[in-house]
C-alpha cells in the first residue's frame, strides 16, 4: 500500500493509510465532543411541545433529528451539552408556554411572531439564567406578575413583550431584582397607569424603554431623569397629558425621543431641548404644543428626523433649521406656520429625503434652495398658499418619487407637466385644486411619466377632454380626474392601461354611453388577468383627517366612479364582467332602462350607487348574491315593485330607495298590498340617500386611510 505524504513547512510526515484513518477518527472525537442534552432538558422541551395546540410540524422535525435535543430545530447547546438557547420565531406555534422555565441553563428565548396565548410564566421573568426574553407578536395576555420580595438579582437584560394582549400596570414589585435590565419593549399592548420609572433606580444601565400604543395616562414622570444612560424613550400613542418636564432634558445620552399622539401641551421654545445633543430622532407629533420651533435646534447637530406635525405651532421656520445638516426627514404638517420658506437654506441639508409641510399657511413661491436637495424622495407642500408657476428647478429632483402640491394656487398646468416629466422616478403625483379653469393639455408630446402609478388632477375645473397622453402612462394604477369640467366620451384606450384599478372621473360633464372599453379593463375583470399591484409603501402616508391613513397603493379598493356626469343610454349588461370591482358609482347621470341582472355577478362589490338616474323596472332579486354589499343606493329613479326585506336588505333604510314612488315596502311610506307583493326579490340595500355614497370611509375594509391628504369639498387630495 502506498503511503500518503503530508508536507508541513520543513516537516515530512509519511503514514500508511489505515493508520491515518484511525488517527483522524481519534482527532475528531477529541475535537468534537458528543453532544447530548440531559434527560431533564429533553423532558422540559417535550412538555413545551405537548402544551401546543398547533406545532406546524415542529414535533415531526424534532423526531426526525433523533433523541439528542441539542440537534433539534431551534435548540442550541453549549460545549457542556446544556441548552442555552431556544429560538422558534415565526414558526406558526399556537397554545401556551409551558416548562421552558425548567431549562436551568437557558440564556436566550425567542418565541416571537407566533400565535401563543395564555399568561407569561413567572419563572421565565424571574429566571436565574435568561438574559434575553422575546415573546413579541403573540397573543399573550394577563398582567405582569409581581415578583416575591425575596427575589434575588436576575441576569435578564432584554425583555420584549411588545404586540401582545397584556393589561394592568407597571409596579415596583414587577421589576424587583432586575438590576441588569437594559432594554424593555412593551409597546402595542393595553397597559394602563403611568409611565414606569422604577428601573431608573433599580437598573443602572437601563437604556431602552418602548411603551408606544398602550393606554398609559398621567404626566411624564420626572424620575426618568434618573435613567442616566437612557438612549431610547418611546411612549407615543397613549393618553399622556401635561408638559415636558425640565428633568427630561437632563438625559443627555438620549438618541430617540417619541411622545407622538398624546395630549401633551406647552411651548417648546422655552424648553432645554438644546441639552439633548445626541438626539437623532425627535417625534412630538399629534399633541397640543404651541409656539415657534425653538432656535436652539441649532445645537442638535446629530438630528436626523424632526416630527412635530399635527400641533399648534406657528410663526416662520427658523433659519437655524438649516444648521441641522444631518436632517433626513422634516415633518411639520398640519400646524399654523406662515411666511415664506426662503428663510431656511435647504441647500445646507444634503441628506434631506422627506419634507412634509402639508396644511400650513406658507405663502410665496417654493424656495429654490429645496431643489438642491438631490436625495429628496418625498415633497409634500399641499394645502398652503403657494402661488405662481412651478420652477424648472423642480426637475432637478431626480430622486423624487412622491410629490403633492394639492390645494395651492399654482398656474400653467402645461408648463408644470413639461417640468415634472424629467423626474423619472415619480410614482405619485398629486397636483389637484390648482390650475383653476385652465384647459387640460392635450399635447401628445407629453411623456416621461413611465413610472407614475398615482395621478390626481382632482378639483381643478379643467376644460377640454380626457387627453390621449394619459394612455402613455402604462404603469398607472390610480387616476383621479374628478371635479373638473371635462367633456366628450370616455376614450376606448382606457382599457389599454393594464394596471389601472382605481378610476374616478366623477363630477365632470362627460357624455355618451358607458363604453364597453370600461368592461375590458384587466384589473377590474379577473384576478387571472389582473396585474399584481405594487406592494411598496408610499414615502409618506396619505391621510384622511388625522387618524386614517394609507401607506400602500394595494390597500385601496378596486373602484370605478362615473357619478355626476351626462352619460346616457342603458347600463350595459357587460358590466357584469367586472368581477374584481368593489365600488361602482353611476349616480347623477341620465341612464335609463332596467338594472342589469348581470350586476349580481359582481360578488366582490361593497358599494353600489345607481341613484338619480331614469332607471325603470324592478330591483333584480339576483342582487341577493352580493353578500359583501354594505352600501346600496337606487334612490330617485323610476323603479317599481316591492323592496326586498330579507337578508341584508332588512338593515337598509328608506334613504336607499326614496324618490321611487312605485316602490313599496315596510321601510317606505308606500306599503305593498297583496297584488303588489308578488314574489319577493331579495336585494341588498343600504343607507346613502341621494348623496353619492362614494364619499365613503373605506377604512372598514381596506386598512387605515384613504388617498386624501386633506378634505376639501370632502373628496380632494393633498
């Protein structure tokens, strides 16, 4: 047998192959000790598994790995065969947490993003070994247990119980012995009482406290100043009141301070905010602060995000703002700021990505220095008093994706489009309530909006027809042309916009019949032919009032609104092909004939408004197939026969059917006699009256918000 030769620098080692194989086995056995957890640890893990009502295949996985629990999925042991970590996030687990407290060497426990319920076992919180405990995003409920007075010091450093169903208050006894606690995240629960400040005296290294989205009340405790190493303090979306205590500004290590969406008040200008020289994020939005933006902001050299929207701040923006050269996000929307923006030299803010000054009283022209912010992705100046033509400098913002100028006094729409088409990254363009009484540009040379997904030209009283250049916006998903004076028919090319799922051309003077091209729109016809909607979030959320907001295009309903025009003819039976549609409005037109039975095919419909037309005949009984219908209005037509009273129809009122003297039913003045009763067609009705039901609050079905930054005439963008 030929020997195998190894040469290591100056040494030559020559060994026969059998000797080498034995040597390697011996070396491996010495280098890698046989790993096997103890019977007690195995028993505890199996008891935990047995306490689950749904393990999503975890039991099978463990069984396939054999009897050594150190090899089981999510289990880690140290060199001494002791279980030191159990990590099973996003595993689809359901049931209660049991037995894991018996793992005496356990240091890290991560059960986040599951569906676990029941209480948090006290032995986990008071464990003598656990350093990191993360059970966030589950359904754990109950109070946090008060620990016995005899509890000794615990090693726990990080406790994440956010996004659960916890209740109760934070008491001193809850945190007894937690001398090593560094971070607590208890956000998105239902805790009550005051903000706890006990850890500031118990744990000298306490650095992170997150309590957002709870039911905490009272004032901000001055005792937080004793947390000398506090870096993150978040208590937004609670019921806090009072002012910011002076002691709070002693926390000179603070990097992130959030008290948004509370009932705090006071004047910011007189505070000692300049002490917080390490501050990176300051969020005081949605409170009742007043006065001016403090000039002392100039001291906050590290500040990146300033959020003070939805307050009562006033005056001009201080020039000191431009000295915070690291700013990436300025959010001062919905205040009472006034004056011109020229006082702030935005060219000193090279990192600025978001500037949101919506709903203020700024005037003059847009400051030219803004156009030096080449990283700007979102600019919202809607609902102010800006005027004049848009500057060509706006075309320099090559990174701009979101632009909202709604509700100002800008002029020359044709010029604005020529400037904006060079911003190739624009996906959202909201410029309605400007350019009043101008003519809609019909220049076929308008192009360059290849990436545009949302376009609003609402409420401009524009003259002319729906222009052909819109057909070039091949990625368009939402189009708002409502509130203008457009005439002529709906062009047939509308069906070529393969991504368009939201079309609002209401409140115009459009004529002709309802074209079959509308019934061929891919996004409205079938989920098989529909293109996938863009899942990306808006750079800034789009609001309805102060509480409802949309962050994604794909959260909007699939909608077709042709209301308040001069359309004539019958409702085409092909309307029944739009099986994906959720909101359909044909009100205030001159449509006649029967209500097509094919509408019963639109089983995704939530809202249907056919009011204020010349429709005749009976309400089709097949509409009973519309099981999700919540808004139904056929008032002020010439319909006849009995109004159905079964199913959801029993919940709708007279206003859904008024103005049809030939209709009868228990909710109407005209009661049905035996001759009129006949077979009862079952139909879905709803409240709505003669007013368009398309001033709808979509929040019931589509998440938070509607694509309106402001409510002007109840429906216009910002």
